[in-house]
């Protein structure tokens, strides 16, 4: 199984400041078609997870442009350029390259 | 707009089975696979399996092989997750989600169903 490791596991951020979450996979997530099979999800308190970023760097519909994703085959980063109060929650990375599809441990983001 | 609406919370005793439903509206039900993912207390999200709702093909995580059945009723636009031989470690929130192949991601999620396994 592909192991997904996120860091940090928790993050306390001042509103308006940037934040960054790392996700590392135990195997490359680069498909032969050139796409990286890595997604980012946010689970706000009391809600279901919602898709933020797909294929490593593409924002999902309706996601604010302060969110961005980047990365190579095994190292990925989610960046929030200016954190807002509504961004609190648990952030997960997920690989969809190989079955079983696996998630990172989650990173809890809170506001200072 | 796409909506996935799941059945309500359930409590079961160890050894019992549970079946969770996921009704999909707002899209062509047969076109998109449905995934089942769970989140246990203090755990990470865990992929359980998926179903191609068009032809009924299923794929399960080896961890749940033999205990899980994912099915669908195309006329009711509903997918199902059945988990048997329940144990306390199966206590979790269970989510269905639509898999959008063009993005290789889960773009719409159900609201979650809490399953509690307790004697």
C-alpha cells in the first residue's frame, strides 16, 4: 500500500498569514499520462470532506484562489496564501493512483 | 447540483451486520463510480471500496474483503454499503462519495452515517 505522511499534524495560524501543509507518499504518484494522482480535501467541523485540489495542482470548482497545490512525484504541498477564519478544519491528502487508495493522517488547522 | 444523501445513524451489537444507503441526485447515476470511505475516532480517512454503478463491478480494500458488500439499485439511484461481523473497531462515520474520473478525485460527498458497534 502507498503510505501517505502529512506534516505538520497541527497548525495554528494568524488570520491573513500564509500556511503550508506537506504530504509525502511512499511511492511516486506520477501516472504514465503525466498527471499526479494526488488530491487535497478539507473537512470543516461538523461537515463532510470537500475537495480542494485535484491532480496535484488544480483547484476544484468554487475553491478560492488563496488555495494552491504543487509537488513532484512524492512530495506535495498545499498552500493557503492568506488564512481566513473559514479555513479551519482537518486537511487530508489522498492518493488515487493505486488501490487501496490511501489518505494522510490529516492536519488540523486552527486560527490563533 | 449533485447531492448524496445517506441513511441515518445506526447502533449494532458485535457480530451483527449493517447496511447504509446513499441516494444520489442531480447527475447521471450510472456514469460515476461511488466510493465508500470511513473515519474512525482518532483515525485517518480509510477507503473501503467502490462500485461502478453502470455495470455493478466492485473493488474492495483487502482489509474488508469478506465482510463488505457494495451494491447499487440503478432505478432508485442508490448505492449501498453492507458491513458484517461488526466489531467495536468498526465504530466510525461512513461516507459515500462520487468519484469524478476526469479529476481522479471525490468531488461530492454524502453527509456521513454514524455506525456505533457496542454490546
